[in-house]
């Protein structure tokens, strides 16, 4: 029997093929056919940033979104200019347009009566020239106000602050008697007040915020007035076109629902659809069983089911549920009876929330039940997708006949989000079976039975007609149910066309699993069985189980109490989000009167939880930790949250002076939150629960999908020795804790003993600084039999006080000489590293979709001064926040005038003289708050010495520079005299059209030996022993022209290990590298080495 063992991780795959006679607890003989390791990423989690652990797609998506918004704005502006020129509202000459904009500027300087705000105010009463009308319209387009999206913004905490700002604007306009925003802003300009919407200095939200609707109303007022004077220019058609260009906003792309699990030609229905609600209710009730005192389970009769269904449609709590106690009363059952779904942490059943909510008197009342299903579906679909509240209200009144009051109640009714797993035809068929068919004894049938009667199978990946494949296909072909749908466009790349798992770690892991398994099948044949390691899954002992149940009971009771408080005391919906806010408020202090914002000390009273004055904040930034646990969340003042931004508490410059007070207040928090306020919290994060929680979650998900994926290699049913078709579990999962235990029991940890450990520790830990430990795990996994799993699981459940490793006194190895076989197999491994050069395949390149391996340049833009330092380097200028001035050296960088003078710099020197550290930073903040001349400044321009890549715009006079974003490759050249030299090519230069390496320009007879990128594999020979060594390129030093080469099996944070002097890589410079006879090699997915040898020696010979 040939068994493939797989140790699948978030950035690695260990594998081993073990051949044995049979599968008893102890094999009489066996052998290790082959073993190896595939590394997906040098980061702990493939597809994620090594420091923040955030998906690498996040930063790219944000940058792409910014670029697209900018591009759309520029296109919209150009369309508007073209239209204004065509309509005679702007001059066709570009210089004349620039002069028009200059003459009617924003009013910061010059004559305020001719500012663009004055034009917008005058346009309400008097005639403007055509060009002045065009200038006013152009200015409306520049900042056209915020347009709220009813669905997308419902959970956005920033939305509350913006809404407050828009309400404040309406109030201030009413107080000033201003008819439009433009008129009001003109009043502010005349008073010397700012006209831009900005967060208030104290962090209390926006002083005002313009809405899209207000700008649209101003546009309409201006057009209505100016039409009286320019009837020939401002026709209805012209006004309609102008309005469309200025205020058009692309609708959000709808979420594709995916395909039905039974009928792939149909899309899944939304959970808000009445058919889905009815199906879910029938499914729950048909699976409900009555459990008597004798613990016998009795199914429901159709009559009992129908009675409960009526109750679960018409008598729900505000949370949309019915307690099991009331269900018992409906069926006239005693208290001693319970339901099978009733547990310590589940005390109720969810009802048909759509039917219940829509049937309320303030909505449709009894009329809802009489509406056709098609109309019910149309209503719920509108509620689910319509972004504009006014449009929704108009549709409800027009299509359903509701008056204003009832339409508003319906529009305000929340509906479930997301999609189910079935389409309309499947739901209709299954509902009919669940509702009308009965099983043995006249009892209702479950969903599984209904599916067998309708489709001949249950809704699972295990299709009884499934035939095994020779090799694994791409996972999208067999795991379609688990992934969002793709574009359906055949010309798109495969992942876009078919869809992909959104978790980048899982996506990469499944693709690499396919590549490795298929390579093994081609080399060694299809294994008879596959064993894959999953998370720890050993049974808990009674004490552990009781503790878990007690904790669940406590949490459930607390959640119920909070739900009651929300509805009765706070008059809020009992939702998970609201319960979380209440729980985080309670975490601040046991006594309500002592609950304060940890950041500022302001008291947080109960009424502040839901009025926009408080926010839920991630103590350690979510963008840098991806830790969304309750332990990393806190309730705080909204202003503090805005001020804190994406920084940990210890790194907020404005809080330096009160950081000690923050730490003192944090001592009232639960202990799992307190450490997050420490100075080194971000450093400690990698060692705390956040990282472990992410790792565990990803691992469990990968294991479930991998198990289903691998099963497609085999038939669903196979013929046994008696000629009978039976289902054989060829693929099984193993608990990781058992693998660890067996590895220790069989003495395998010592095979890769870490030379950095000091002392004679008998229980040697696994050496995680050697990638080959994954292969050892895979060997153990392949050798683990079902009998052994059962024996260990049973012993673990019975061991009350002992640890899992001591449940069995001794576990014999699989066969005699097993340990030495493992040593030999592991010693022969060459670790395979997945190259990541940031490019797509040939198919993508053919369609123009090549990708870079990183940013072409850094984000910071530098201004051109035309000055140089003594060494000939450019002196550049850039802006920094005032809060980034933290030392006298930063003040010295502030740019001076032509005479080397800067009043701001001099005044800052005076304000900070003799101070340092936190006192210095506080003095800077005090200066910008209190100085008469420089009060309120937010940025300063500083000069630096740098050599950026200069980009010229327009007529060539305007330049900005960017520092290259990283290095692309390390080119090794042989010069005419035989010496080797190197050139490090930046990512920017590598992607620059027509780029010619400097080495080629300066040495026409130079010969390129090789071109290495990070992650490339290289072979070299030890100059003394001649032994071949396989290494991986970790990085290269541009200044010293040094390569950093690490042995293929070295793991861990190599930069940190090198800094701590516990590890030393090979760091040759170009010419000394020659004696090592280096050459680039290819290592395939299963560790086979393809070494061409030093090709230049053959060529020279």
C-alpha cells in the first residue's frame, strides 16, 4: 500500500510517500519512497505582507482604487470642459480658460467680489456672462459633495461623522439665511473663514460637510435663474447634459451570487428571498426532534411541524426568534422534554423574519400573505439592493400602493444579507418535498432525505456518479461551491474568468497542492490513500468539556441580558453589532459611573453608545495586525478614534504628554487588552494570540477544502473483494497534535536538532529553523493508521490530568529501522521554493497583463529645487506633517527662502529651545495651536538630499521625483579582463522601455554570466571540499554589490537571526563569487534539481 502524507501549512507543504504491506497499528515492514518540502512564501503566510500579515492585494487594491477615482475625475472634468466649450460657456482656447480660472479664483487672495464663490452667489439673482456661468459650473464639479449609498454606507463608521457634518451645514445655512452652499461659502470667505470641509482640530468630527444633494439643488437654482437671461444657451437639453456630466456617479458593482449547488445553470437566491426563508424554516423544523426523559428522539408529525411553522412566522421576538420553551408550550410538552437542537448555548429557533416583519401592521399587515411570491421577492430585492432611499420610497408607493407612512416603515425594515446555496427551481422542489412528503411512521422528512427523493443525492461534494481523475484539475473546477463566481468572460485570465477563493493564503495553498500532488503522481503513480494533517482535534476530557460548556453558558446568558437591555433600556435593535458595543462599554469598568474613554479620560455614559459620540476602535491597528478579536477592540470617543488613525496608542504624537494617564486607565480593562497599550505592543503582537488565531483559522479552512479537493482523485464508490460497490475513504484528515506526539515518541525531533540550542535537553523541540521539519511531519502522517488514531483519541478522552503526550506509555515505530530511514530520506531532500517574480503566465503576457514584483517607486513625491549639494546630489523638497517634527534636526530641514531665512523655522527654534523627546513634540503642537501667525498650519516643506527618478509633466517645467521602490535583479557580468562585476537593477529601471544596463554601456565587451532575482535558486561548489551546495537568493546589497545566499533548508526570520549573530549567510561580492562556480538551477515542485553546470566554463573551453 502506497500512502501519501501531506503536511499542509499556510506557507508550506511537506510531503512523503510511504509504502507498507497493510494498515495495522504496527507494520511488519515498510519503506519511505520519497519525501520533500515545497515552500510557497518566505512570509509566515503566503500572499500576505510579512510584517502586517495583511493580504498583499489590499494595498494594491487601495492604490488601484485611488488611481481609478483620479482617472474618472480627470475624464469627467475633460468631458465637462468639452461640453462647456461646445455650449459656448467656456473659451475654446486653453490659455483663455486658464485666464478665466485665474480671474475668478477661490478667493484666498485678491478681490473677493470676483471670486468663484462670489459668482455662485451672484448667479442666484443677477445675470452672469456665459463664461462666468461656465466657471461656476466647473467649480461645482471640482467638489461636488458626498453622495450617501443606502446599502454600502450602512456599516461605515465614517458615515455617521459625515452625516453629522451635513446636518450641521444645513443648520448653519439656515441660520445665515443662505439659499445655497455657494452663497454660504461666499459669506464665509468675506469673514475670512475657511471654506474646505476638514476634521475639527479637537477631533469632534466635521464642522460642516457638503452633500451631493445640496450641490444638485444649487445647480438647479443657478440654471433656473440664468435660463431667464440666456434662453438660447441654456436649453433643457443643455442643462440635462450638464447635470448628467457633473453629478453622474457609477453604481456599485452588484455581488454575483454564485451557482446553485444542484442546478449549476441557476444563480443562488438571496437569503432575503421569501422562498429561501420558507425553505430554511422547513429545514429547521423537519430536522427538529423531541427528546424525552428516556433520551429517545422522536421526529415531528406534519401537524406538529405546521403548528410550529405558524408560530415561527407570526410570534417572533424582536430578534426574530422563538424560545424553545414557547415551542414546547405550543406542542403541549412538559418541561422535562427538550428538543435536539436545544443546548446550553442555543435556547431558541430563528423564524421567518421576512414574513414576520413585513406582516407587521405598520408595514403590509395581513396583506403580505396575499401578495404573489413574485411581488414579495421583488420587494425584498429592492430593499436589499436599492442604494437611494428616495428612489426606494417612490418605487414602494408606485408598485405596492403603500402610503408615505407605511412605505417608510417598509423601507426602514432590515433584511438578511448574503445568498443561500440553492437556486429557485431547487428551492421550489425541496420546499414541496419538505412540506408534503412524509417518511416512515408518517413523520416529516429532513432536507437530506428530500434531496435524495428529488435529486437522488444529498447536497454535498460527494457526487455518487463521480469518477476519479488522473490528476487534480484546477480547484475552481471541483470547488465551485466554495468560491465566488468569476466574470464569465473567456478572454479574462483563468482566475478572473472562473472566480477564485478570496483568501490569498488558501488560494496559493490549493494551487501549490495541485502542482505538488500532480508532479508526484507523474513520478511515482497515484497513491492508494492520502493522509493530510489538520488542526488539533483530539477529544477533550470531561473537565475541559465542562469548562467549555460553562463558558458558553455564561456568554449566552450575558448576551441575552444585553439583548434585553438594548431593547428595553436603550431602545435599540438586538443585533450582534449593538451587543458588541454594549459589551465593550461594560469592559471599560465594572461600575457604569467609572466608564471612561481610555484614550482621553472623558466619561462615556450609556446614552453615548448609539448617538455617534463613540466608536469601536482596534487598539492595535487592524490594517497592520488583521486582529479583529474582541481583545483588540475597545469603545472610545469618536474624536479619539479619528485622532488615533491607524496607529497603536503608544505612537500617537498628540498623546505623548498623556500616555502615562492612558496606561493608568488601561489597567481597568481585561488583561487580554492591557498589554496592547504597551510601547512594544506591535512587537509582542507576533507572539500573542492574534497571530495564532489567524494561523489556526486559515489552517482549518485550508484543511477542509484540501480534503474535498483531494477526494476527486478517486471514484466515489469502488468494487471491494466481494464485487460489491462501496464507498472507500481514500483521503482522510489527521489531528496535528497527534503528529507532534508521534514525532516525539519516535525520536524524530533530534534528526534536525537545532545547533543553536545549548544544554542537554532530553525532550528536544522540533527545529522550526529547518524547512525539512515539514517533511518529517509528512512521514509521520503517512505512517499513522486508523487504529492508532482511535486508540490515542480514546486514551486522550480518558486522561483527566495527563497531557496528550502521556496518554500512551510507549508507541512503537512503524517498522524496524524506521528512524534511520527517516534520517536518510530527510538528508536527501532539496527544499523547493516557489519563485515569486510578480509576473503572470504566458497567457497573461499575451493579453498584456504582465505584473511587476513590487512597486515601481515609493509613494512620496519630491519637488525639484534645481539645487545640488557639494557631492553633486539633488536637493529636493517635500511636505511633512507638523506632528512629524520631533527634533531640532527636523526643524533645520524646513525650507528657507532665497536668502537662507525662514521665519517659521526661527519661531519653532524659540518654542522648542532646550527641549527634547515628548516635551519637544508637545511644544511643537502647542506652537501650531497658539502662535498668532502660524496657528493651524498642518504641513511644512522640508529639504533633503536624494537622487529620485524625475518625471516631467506638460511643457517640461514641472517636475516631481520618486525614489525607486526596490531592486529587481542582480546582474553578474564578466569583464574583458576576466574579472566579475555586478549591477543591481532597480524595479523602476527594469520596467523602463529601452533601458540599457550601465554595465553594458560602460563595458561593450562584457559578458553577462547570470541574472538573479530574489527567490531564485543557485548552486555553487565549496572551494575547499568541492561539495555542491543549493542556496536561495534572499536579497542583494546595491551599495556593496553583495549577494545574500541562504542554504535551501534554512527557515525562520533570517534577517533577525543574522542580526542576532545566530546565523551567517554566504555574502560574496562579484569577483570572489567566481571561485564558487555559481550557476542558476531549477528546482521543481518535488525537489528534483536541474543543474546545467557552469555554462561559461564549457563555452570558454
